[in-house]
């Protein structure tokens, strides 16, 4: 196998980058290059053996992690008839599955890619349950384009960012734009990838170049965010993550087996991260 020149450029970048990624405080914006990349993948989004097959296989773990965050707190309002906001919903893999849960009241999925939103809407029309008024709604928007909630009734129990933040140029303002949408007692849940030698090897080299699990250009190692960097960001936020309201869990893809949770994996590879907005007292 011939290694492309970009691999060596990424390796050089890996060697010279600092150990901490600075979560820039400049205003957030949608990356046109990322939107173009995912527009090109739209037609195969719902093919379980296509370019998004790893997302299909990961989806059950997303629900498991959300349950692990919410279920230990049965007295919180967010544990009954949940309202979801799925930011960067893509073709709707998670949004559809969340909308089918018996405890779900509504799901809103948003994405800046018009082509993947069109795919999401078309696929949802195949299920009569998802056509019930208020059950599932898609909008071709970035989170910054939504009106900021003014009262808890306009907020959500779960705001999800699955495989999104590593595609954002300026993650701090992006996260800050998401925070107002979480109601008190609700959770911001995300999945992403730690910025380590291991993740560079597995995602940039093996997944893209060797076994071709995902298309070339899907991952930019320099945009990966370490779990401790997220913890630092949320420690600086007022009324977030107190009293056990912060969790993380590593996960790993095992060929021919699928995704599995791995304790401690958040330090070196893929991981889930959840933080609760402090309940009102």
C-alpha cells in the first residue's frame, strides 16, 4: 500500500502540535469543506454497509450512554417524555431511533448540509410513526441559526452532538451556542475522538487508508479533542456538571464484532461525554 503525502503531512503535524488543543473563543462558523464532504456521502447514509456503517453500528451505544446518564436520576423532570435536539443529525440515524422510543415526546434534528437533511426527511417518511405531528422534525440549519430559548419550555432534555465536534473549526463558541438549549436538569451528550498517537493511527491511517472503513478526508486529527479539554471547558461554565453531572466512557470498534464500551478508552480513542445542566433548586 502506498501512503499518500497527506499522511506524512499529518504525521509532521502530529509531531509539532502541542499536547493541548486551544478551544478558540472566536465566533463559530460552519465549515464549507465539511458540509461539502458530507453532502457527497448523503446518498449512502442509510446503507448499513456503506460509508456510514460505523455510525449505524455505534447507534445502540449512543442510547446506552444516554441511559447511563439519565436513569440514575429518576426524580429529574428530564427522565419523563424527553425532548431531543440532535445537532449535526446527518441523515437521521440517531434522530429516528430516538423518536421511536416510548419515552420520547419530540425530536428536532438540525444539520447545515441540505443534502443529508433531504435524505433524513425522505427516510423518515417511510415510517408512519415518525409522521405524527411533533414527533420528528428536521431543519437545514446550524445551531447558531436557531432562536435562543427564553424559557425552559423552549429547551430540551437531551442535546446530542454525535461525531460532530471533531468537524468544527472553533469548538468553544460552538459548544457555547449549544448550552442555552439544554433545560435545567437536562444533558448535553456528545461523542468524539481523543487526539493521541493511537487515534491518528486507527482513524487516519487504518480506517481511511488501509481497510477503508470510512472515505478519505473524513477525519482531521488536529480537530480531535481530548476528554480533559472538555472537562476544563465545562469546569469554567456556571451551573454545569456539579454533583455527579459529568460522565465519560471510552469505546472501540472491533472488526467483525462492532463497537464495545472500554473503560479508560476516553484517554486515547473514541469516547462519549455527557454533562448535565445543574437542576434548579
